[in-house]
C-alpha cells in the first residue's frame, strides 16, 4: 500500500517514499507470532541425531495439537513424512489411530496399548503421552504441549501369547492322556483330542496322517482323522489325501525329516516349490508336522494348519506340540 501511494504521488510530502515505514506493522506482527507460537524453537542438532536413532517413535505436539517434531521411527509407524507433517494437526497425522490417541491429550500422563494391522503381522506398541509446558506462562494458563512415545512391544506380546498357547497345549495333551487311559480303543476319543489341541493352539485344522506301504513297498500316507474350525473347509474327504505317494508328490523332505524325529514347520510360501502346490490348494498359510512313532517306526504324523494368517510358531509352542 505504501509503495502504491508513493508511485501515485498521493502523499503530501513529495519525494518521500513511505514504503519502509509501512513494513513496521508487518514486522511487529511477525515478531509477535514468532514469540507467541515458538516458531523458532528447534531441536538442537545433537539431540535430533539421538532421537532419530531411537527405535521408539517420538512425536511432539504444541498446545494447539500441531506437529512440532517427528523422528524416523514415528514416520514409519504412522506412515507419514515428517517434513510434510510439521505444522499439521495431529488428528490428520495420526489418521485412523486418532480416535484412540486424541483422548490421551490431557493434562495427565496416560498410556495405552495400540495394535497396528497395516503389515503382514500386527505390530503392538505401548503409547505414552506426557504433557509438557514450554514456558511458565503455558503452565499458568494450563496449556500444555505433548510428547508422544510409541514403544515397540510386539516381541513381548508374542512371547506372552506363545507361553499362553504352550500352557493350553500341554493341558490339552494331559487331557488326551487321560482319555486314552480310560478307553481300550484310542480311536474312540481321537476326535475330541484333536479338537482340544486345535482350540488350545488357536489353529485352523488338526489332523492325523497314517504312513503305510503299497503292494510294491512304496511309502504312502493317508489322512485318517481331522478337526477343522468353523469356516475352514475340511479335507478329510479329499481323495488326493488318500494313498498319497508323498515322495513322488514332492514331499520326500517330510518323510526324511519325520523319520529322524524332526518337525516340519514354517510359512508355506517359504517351502520348496514341490511342496507348495498341494498345501496352497488346501488353503494353508503356515503348517507344523509332528512325527508319530510306534516303537521305533514312523507310524505317521499330526498336522497343524493355520489358514487365516501367516504364523511363526515359537520354540515353546513347537516343544509343546512335539509332546
């Protein structure tokens, strides 16, 4: 405006350019904004390097719930870019997790457990939100800023779940032993035993294959018993699982491993290509095969399927299943 007045010759004193004077109110407003909203507050370089190296996610919000800082771990957790998130409203940056996180922005320190299902396996975090005051004025006015820390606890949760499943599996095996002792014929109780094992280990299917031989002494396997969770297609009537020449069908590794008292376990997509075809047809994502011996001979094996999501069994669970 000042420059326009000068060019148009509207100012009473000719030749006096008032443009510099017009910037004075603007400068005052900028100074007030910088001081009021701490626009020059930055994390010192040494502290920034330390925070960026943390495995925990760190987010800092101002009193108006705008993002002031976000480290690399927080970027990965929230799937957001730190540079693009600075100055943005926390509710937008936190996205679908906002309904659980925003209520924690109070004047008291709070924490929750948060499960993120945006990867192949759920990730678990303990989220701790701490109110902080940049100045004494903020404290007097009761307008805190917030420090949000995402602490990765997936490994701990997996260990807890594995121990829980192990205990349940061992309890089911103990019950199975009692049922077998009460009956002269183990076949009478096998269906209940398979169901107990399936429920205890939170599985999709549990089944038993018997190993036998053809007239030409070829090693075959046939499915004899099965329990399947509701919604999971049973395979007990699948003709491809009867008199199966498992070596010819690409499962020679299974026979060799089981005969050595070993366990077959893992993600189907990581198995040899010769094994994947049949397993994928059955909808199996993860599987465990445990040998069954009669005296020193391999009688067959018990199979444990997971068809809903990929599952990596812990050593504790495998030891319990092997029992």
